[in-house]
C-alpha cells in the first residue's frame, strides 16, 4: 500500500512539473509575442514618422528657398552697396558682443566689434555686380518655383500612397537631373563670387538681421537630393522589415531614380570645377554624353582628307563632353589619383550648330574628326594652337578636334550622338525660319 502511495505521489509530482514547464513555455511564448508586437508597432510608428518628416522637410525646404530669393534676388536688380555701420550701431555691437557668421571656413567665423568697425568705416562698401549676383544664385529661383508648384503638392498626395511616391520620383527624374545639374555646375563660380565679396555679404547679413550666411543658404539645394536618398532608403528598409514587400519595392524604385539624378549632379559638380573655361557651362543645356578620348596635336595642312601626322607624338588623355549646345574638350591628368573624377583643364569647344563630323580617318577605325563649318582660319589644333604655316580661310570646314576612342563601337556611339544633336538643332532652325517667313 505504501509503495502504491509513493508511486501515485511520484506521478503527481511529474505531472505538476510538466504543467509548470508548460506554463513557463506559455508565458515565454506570450512574452516573445508581446516583444514581436511591440517591435512591429515601433516599426510602423517609424514608417509614419519618416513619411511625416519627408513631407515637413519638403515644406521647410520651400520656405528656405523663398527666403534666400527674397533676401538676395533684389540685389540682382539694383546697385549693390552696403551702408556703413554708424557709431550707435557699433556701440550696440560692442555691448552685445554680436557676431556675423560669414567668414570663409579658413578664417575665424566670429567678427569682433573692432573688426566690424574697421570694415564698416569710411565709404559705403560696393558689392558684386548684378551679373555676378545672378551668377552666384544660379537657377535657384527656378528650383524654388519647381518645388513649390510641382514637388510639394505631389508629395503631399504621395505620402498617402506608396505607388504615387514611386511615380513622383520616376516621372520627375529628368527635371530633377536637369535643374539640379545646372545648379551644381554653377557651384564653383558661385563660391568664387562669395569669397571675393565676403565682407560685403557679412555686412549685408548683419544689416538685414539674417540668421544664416549666404553660402549656408546656397548649399541647401545641393544637399536636397541626398536627403531624398536617405528618406527613401530608410522607407524601403523599414517596409521590408515589416513584411510589406510590394511597398518596399516601390520605395526602392523611387530610390533608384534619385540615385541616378544624384549621380548626374555629382558629375555636373565635377565639370563645374573645370579650369580656364571661357564658357558659362550652366548655359550650355543638358549634358548628354561624356567620356574619355585621346588626341594628338594636329600637324601639317589641315584641309579635309589629310592623314595622321607621321611625327611620333604621345597621345594626350582628354575628356569629351557633349552638351545640347556645345561640344567641350578638356585635358585630364594622366596619373590622376581620382580616376573617376580627374582634374579637368579646358582645351577647346565648338557650338553644335557649327559642327560637321568626319568618322573615317585613314585606316584608324577608332578615330573621328570634329570640323567647324564657317569662314574660319583653319590651323586650330586640338590643343588650341594655331599652325603658323596656314593662315588662309576655308569656306567649307576646318578641323577643330581629332579624337581617338577606346574602340570602334565607342567611336560610333559618339558620332551618332553628336550627329543626332546637330540634326535636331538644324531641324529646329529650319522650322523657326519657316515660321518667321510665314509671319512676314
């Protein structure tokens, strides 16, 4: 009997332990479910916050663009002078210890009262010209209008629908690339004007009571595409973690469009650093194509049909750019550390409406020539040097550039691209001419 009781007690203990283990496992599963639910709620909250922040930063961006246009566009329409500070104002500066944050990065960013008095004493300070102000601001007014009238209204709708977000960035890819590319290619010129007139802009900022210095305002458009990239990347990642596969794909597609536009603007920023360029590169239209080429100095008679010079010459590494209005050739450093964005030094250019291409040069299938169609003095080499022995005019064409590509296919691509722009421009010219004839 005692043995039976011991056996029953043992079985009861086993059952109790099993029930306890089951309860513990149940509680553990419940805790894990609670944690998973909490994490999911946090991710959904993060997703909502990202969309709200994206929209709010777009609104703030528009306000910032409106502010910089309001503060500085008037300078392009009037004579730029900045009134000297009177004694009363200077005393306030000394008493309050006010500072103007408009010095270059290499200098102290805080003006003392004595420095201000030295700068502001004497005659009124003459600022940059109206043309320089317009060059400094670039197409910022166009960007402001574009975001206010197009991007912001569409984004207000897109935050509610992921498909609209994808459609927004894909459909606006071309305009974003064009407008921001033009702004970025002008950045170097803008920075030079600011540096040359830093004292004027410092006084102007103080007199107007502006919070940010001019270069701090003008950097905002350059940063905007990067911010789009950050938001869309986070949105795509968060949706993937939540299991929203389709939404993640939509945000990823929008991200690809922004990355492409940002890559284009980076290229334009690089081109804008070109040395010794006489052109306003921001006014040459959209960049259509660019790539590496080789060239040699032209020698001998430059009439049509001549062959390569027999002189032994080392080819010069160059980079060719095709804009809508112009072909530009630059020399690049052969041993440049930055192979993807080597240093550029201007060599030559030719307007598209003056171009004729010759794509078969002797026995070299990788080479083509760019001829200039007008009454010009031939003898201008690709290096921009005039051949002394030739000074007469050629009423047909003169060779401006002789370019060697990596392969025949690359050469054919260049010839097609340039000829396409030449044809398009001439068709447009004929159409306009016909319209003027009908009107007259």
